[in-house]
C-alpha cells in the first residue's frame, strides 16, 4: 500500500462531514430507541463539532485574509474566499436549525415514534424548519456560482432540491396534513428514482467498457469501481428510507438502530471516497495549501512514514527457505554490481591521433 498515493487526493472536508453524520446517526438511533437516556444536546455533539470547525476555520481564514493582503493573489485566492463565505452562510443556517430542533426534541421528551411529535414542544415545527427553508435560495445561488467557477457543491445541491420535502415534513409533524409518511416522502421517492437511473447508467456503461478491447485496464477498473460505489451507496440509502417510512407509519416495530443500519452502510461507503476526491479549499484556517502538505510540514516525522511502501511479495519471500532466498539474491546482486559499475563515471581523455608515414 502506497500511503503517498492514498493521501495525495485526500479531501478533509468531506471526511469530516461523513464521519460526523455517521456518529450522529448512530447516537440518534440509540436515543430514539431509549438505549441511552442522555439529553439531545449530547446526541447532537458530532454536528456541533462539524459546525464549530466550519465557523472557526472561516474566522481564521478571514483574519489571515485581512492581515496579509499579499496572499490574496496566490492561485484562486478570491474564489476560495468567496466559497468559504458561501459555506459559512449555509452552515450557519443549518446550525440554527439544529439548535431549534434539539430544543424542540428535548421539550417533546422520550418519544419512540415521530408520529407522537404532533402538536408538542415549545414551537411549531414550521418555525423549527424555517432555517432549512432559507437554505434553499442560498443553495440555488451557491450552485449557480459554483457552476460558473467549476466548484463542486454537493451539500448546497441537496439543500436546494429538498425544499419541498422539508415543507412536507414540517406540515406533517405539526398535524396540518393527515397524509401517511409514504406520501409525505414523495419528493424523496422522485429523487431516489433519478439516482437509481444514474446507478443503472453506471452499471451499463461499466459493462460496455469491460467488453471494449481498446480501453486500458486501469480505465476499466476505474469505471467498474465507480459503478460499484454508486450501487453500494444508493441501494442501502433506498432501503433505509423504505424501512424508516414503514417504521413511522407503524407498519413494523423494528428498533431504530436496525432501521438506520442501511444508512450506516452508505456513510461507510462515502468515507473512503474522501481519499480520492481532490478539490478541498486551501484557505480554510488560512493554511493556503493542501491539507496533507500542511500536515506533513507541521509533523515532519510523518514524512518518513508516508514515504514507506508495502508489498505483499516481501512477506511471501520471507516465508521461503534461506537457501532459496540466497540463490535468488545472487543474480540480483551481480546485476546490481554490474549496473553500478556501468553507471560510474569514467575518465574522459582527448583522442590522440598518431599519424603514421606512408
């Protein structure tokens, strides 16, 4: 395993988001099942950690931007700073929603089903979801800006297309609509149908690539891995949504830990993908360079560890008899010595031509 190639395209932002969501989903399911009885403020700690890093990173980046104007012309400094401001605005709205939701759920008390949340709590759920409603126009503007500047904004895209779903959930929790949860989740079903079509496209395209003889083996593996990743992400996510709807409609009484299990699989699939998605913003915390490069500069001892490559052939060779290893080592030794002798610099002298008389 080559650690240098593994961390070269590491995206710390996505790794942080996926890890925090995985931990929060696990704690939230345990709290809904009553396995743990702590307050929801502790359950939301992974999300607080995520938002705290975003806010502190943006504040430090703004301070460095203000104190060192000469750094602004490095690379795409202005574009990176605008991206940080957009991300800060969106995460601030999400942070306000999480505070309101946490306070509302604490006021509701120990409820094992979302249907019992109607008409309870300190506020209307429409008020709690109001920051999510505001994220939609902000996300649409961010997506347009990101398209113009070739920036990937996955979180902004998800917030912009799910505005109708947020409205339906808030109305259902407040009891203004009497639909079943399977009808409330119609916007999610439409989105999942599109994702299933994309997965089908990846599968068909990877099969065609595998049958093509003029395509390199590395490209075939890349397309096959993309199809497998898409399938491993969408199928568990769709399974989770079906189980959740049946649990909320009380069609089954599975514990929430079991209902959330497919979601854990999807998040576990997403976490390794953060090691192959270059494109993180270099201006977070004002470091102005790639995260791994900055980490290696701060911790020099990681350089030596990161330059180590592991090969399974070495383990196989160590299991052989010493006589076989010695016999295999002799030709390599003689070849290496010959290569060294051939590569050593030799003295260069002028050519002396001695003319002989006829």
